[in-house]
C-alpha cells in the first residue's frame, strides 16, 4: 500500500527566543513528520514586522540547528512573500470573499458592543459597500458551523460569523494578518499536517473558511497542550518566558514529558530521536 504523503512544518514567530512552549511545538511537529516518514519544514513567521526581529529569527534558527532538527527545504521567510499574499488577496476580493473596510476601532465599538473570542465582533458595516476610504481588508465569514477534527483532542466547533465576525486579513497599517499568511504559505509548501500549540485551535475554523473560499485542501491538525508558567499563563516573551538553558538534551527531555511521555534518558540527541519516533508511532498508531 502506498504511504500517504506527509509534509509538516514548524512556523515560529520571531518575537523572542525559543522557549519551552515553542520547543514542545517544534518537537511534536518534527517527531510526527519523521514518524510518518514525511518531510519537515521550517518557516519564519515574521509577517508582523513591528513585533518580529531578525535577531530573534536567527537565534531560533541557531537553536533548531543545535537541536539537530533540520528542515528538508530552505527556510521560508514570510517577509519575502508579500507579493504572493497580494495575489491571493486580489483573488478573494474579486470573488467577493473579501472587502475593504473603512471602520475605525471606535466606530466598531459604537456600532456593536458584542464581544467575541478575539475582542469586538465586527458588525458588518462595510459588508455591503465600504463607507469611506478602505483602511483594512476583511474576510466575509459565514455561520455554518466549522468543526476541527483534531488528532490530539476532541473535535472543536465554531460558528465563525457569530463568534468571531468578519476578520481582518490585511491590516489598516498595511501589514498582512497571520490568518492569511499562514495558510497561503502552508498551501504553497504542500503542507498536509499542521502540528502546533493549542492556543491556535481557536483560529483554525477561520483558516478553514479561508481555505474553503480558495478551494484549497484542508490539512490535518494536531494542537498540542500549552506549556504554562507558574501563574498558569501561556509562555510568551510578554509573560516573561525564560530562554532555554544550554543543556538542550535536558530541555528536549522535558518537552517530551510535557507531551505525555516518560523521559527517554538518552545521552545525546541523536540517540533521543529514534526512540522518541518509535514511541510516537505507537501512541498515535502511525
Ligand atoms: N507563528 C505562530 C506562533 O509562533 C504559529 C503558527 C502556526 O503554527 O500555525 O505562535
């Protein structure tokens, strides 16, 4: 029987150094790809140019190299792909799936105080035609429930129009939104499997709606549990996440136990991965 194709990726946003949470995501995606005999890619999600830095990106790539996680193709940088995002945006606008919006934050606030999963739900003011000069571009959502069949946890269902609203795919300041960039990049790289942190499961129905609007395949998803700090917050630079120590073998063992496995107790990374891959195959019946 032919093996199903598998292309996975790790797609860090370089807003700081790699921490225990991003290491767990990197490890899960890497081991899942290797367990499937698939391809594994690295993409630097530096789309938000205000929050990202080249220095953080280089430090993340350096740690991944020291973790012996090699990308099977040259690293992709989102800042080199803006023309491609523009072309996809044009297609969405031409198909009536995206529209220009002139509303400011305070106008949205005045029109509708409904709070959704990501703050205010856009009341749809510019849906039937932009009221002034377009500032941002929004995606036209619908309310058919979208269910994410996750490989790690229970199915997750969301009605995007009423729970999130028409969301921004190109920001008023001209920056590309993560929602659009991530799926254009995954699609162009032929990604079949997205393995990432559970904080992003909430974004997934939005991304599935965009994929459907473009007529593109929906990948399989696995959202892994988040690593929390002592205050039960997601690790992030803002929450003061510590950079990894230099003992990357120990950090990897720790990330492995976070993923629900026993410590392997390997004496080097090259001995750790083959055991981890076998255990992963068994757990997820690959
Ligand atoms: N860039 C996102 C992050 O660092 C991950 C995006 C994804 O894996 O889809 O949180």
